[in-house]
């Protein structure tokens, strides 16, 4: 068609000027029509993520947190008159100003995903909201809403928030068992706080672990760009279903190098149930030490199994001991789910409810057998040490309890919870802290703490251990 049109144009060149103008008009109209047809063809022939993203992106939110610096990070300046209740905690006049008691705040940002529009549930990363004094969720339509932290779990890096707002949009969970390496995926978040951003890639690997040995890891690896601020955002499939929560990158410079990790949606759902019910994950414990099945293990134990978890130790008076599990047993199944290795069994059991009955499939002396076991509590059965009475007390908006005995004989007071906006919260006290001293006097239990607190002045100095670090907090 194009050649024919050009030939006609050449023949018309000998015509009068009026006819040439007419020809030019015809050519322009023809060109416009061709361009319109080509544009329509491109729309139909090249896939676009826009329709899916239009539905999904309203469920991805920006999260802003305000954190309070610990009191111990600031000091007083020379020459200022110190209050008597503060002066006695120091041997000499400290550096800094009296204004340092008014601890300045730090801000941070991340992303989150609305998973239940009716109840206002938002999932994000634990590290995004850790030690937050205030949490604000900004919706895709620009609205900002204060959020309540319902619970958080460092072991899986998942936190559950709740917001109160109308016209929320949530996201559907994918069936994680259908996700395969090579599937196309999209990461949605708020990198560097610049606004909602979409990147695409594929699933690079499944079942990744080893970033933190103490955590419960079963990551989806993707090459979709995940940068700072994307934490807590959504990793979705081509149908807009949630397959994971973005959580980490492997990078030497802090930027995306094509190796990002997301917490799989089935783990997110399991943790969400714990946090909604208890505000924390009360880890289940089977009561065994385990290792992976290897070629050497198969030869040594004379078992013909491809994978599983080999029992290397059974704790006394644990669920495993009562069920009859023995050393050298190879666990290959739990409640109908295949066990491919020790890490997978640890992840499954750790997210089960305490007192839950489970069916275990295992091999012993080359023979397959099934046993029923009861999942126990991690603290009570792991140490095998008697627990002290679980009496609690309220202190400035926090709930305290005598620290449970450990094999190391550690003493002190556990902080079980802290009410938001209370005096304890404002001072920086958080659930999980361990109070070891009050006004520089060591405390062994809750009774000792209460006795010292009753005799103390209005401002109290608490020595607190958090994540292995000692800090000083002033509680009015």
C-alpha cells in the first residue's frame, strides 16, 4: 500500500499547484490514520501492568515513624543547676543541657500493605516500626492516619498495625505453593521516601535463608529493585495477588543490586494470626534438636529418604519426649506437610500454636511410622528450669514481671507491655526490655523493684538492657 501511494505521488508531480496541494492534504490524512492504527496495535500487542496496578497500588501505603532517642544518649552541660533527684546519679557534673531530658525524636519511613480493609489491618516490617513512639500511615490518596501497633515479631520481621479510615482497599493473598522460580513479579513501595514506586522482575529463588541465623527465614528472592524505604511493601504476581512482603536487600552499598528478599505470604498470614490474637508470636516448641539429612547421614542411619530433619537430641519432659520421639528419628512430615530440612521444620513449629496437636511422619530404623505430639511453649520447655510465679505489677503505664529464671541465673524485671503515650512509653521503655537497676541499685525481682520504687523520688533512673545493650532511662 505504501509503495502504491508513493508512485501516485510521483506521477502527480507534473500537475498544477492546486492539485499538488490536494495531494499533500491526502498524504497527511493517510499518515495520521496509519499512526492511529499503529498506536492501537501497540496497545493490543504489548502487555501493560497498568490495569493490574490501578487495582493493587491503593493497598500499598507509606509508613512514617517517630522514634525517641534514649535518655542515655544525651548529657548535661557544665554550670547548670541540676535537680537533686538527677544530681545524685552522677559522681561529677555531666556534660550537656537540662533540655537533654526532653529527648529529641528521630524519624524514619517505610512501606506497608493493607490486608484487611474492613478491620484496617496493615502489615509492615518489624524493623520499620521498632521502638516507634508514633506511627503514621499515608494512604495512596494522600490521607494520613494515625496507626496503632497491634503486635510485632522480630524473628520474622513482621508487624501488624491497625488504622481507622473509610474507603480502604486491601490486597488478596496468593497461593504460595503455586509460585515458581521464573515467575514475573512486581515490587511496590516507597523507596527513599520519594513516593509510591513500582519495579518489576522475576522470582530468582525460593526458600532462601541465612541472612540472620536467629530469625525464622524462608525468603523469596527477586531481582525486582528493592531499595531503602521499600521495606514492608508488597511483592505481587501478575494478577495483583500478594506473594510476599519486601524485607531486605543484599548489597554492599545500600542500593539494589538485583538481590532482594521478601517474606512469603503464607508466613505473613501465620504471623498475623499470632499478632492479632496475642500481640506477639508465642513460639511453639517440639522439644528436639535437629539437623538436615545429607548423603553421609543417610549412610550412617541406613535410611532411604531424600530429605527431612534428623533428631539429634530430645529435651526431657517436652512434647517430643512425651510423644516417643527418639534420637536418630528422621522427621519427613508434619500435619501432612512435607519436611525438606531442619530449617523448614523449625519455621513450621515456631509458628504453631502452643498446645496444638500435630501428626508427625518419621522414619526409625528404616521403617515409616506416625506419632502424635503436642506443641509446647518455647520458654518453659527449652530450658528445663522451673519458672517463678508469674505475678505482675503496673508501673507508669507498663506491665512488669519478675524475670523468668534462665540457666545463666540472670535476674531482673521483664517489661511485658507498655501502654502507648504513658509515662513509661514517653521515657523510652518498651516491651521486651529487662530492668536490672533502679536508681543504680540492683534488683533481683519484682518485689525488690516495687520496694525501691516506693521509696524513690518522682524521677527514677532505670538501667535497662535491650538487644544486649545497656541504657539509662529517666522515668518521671
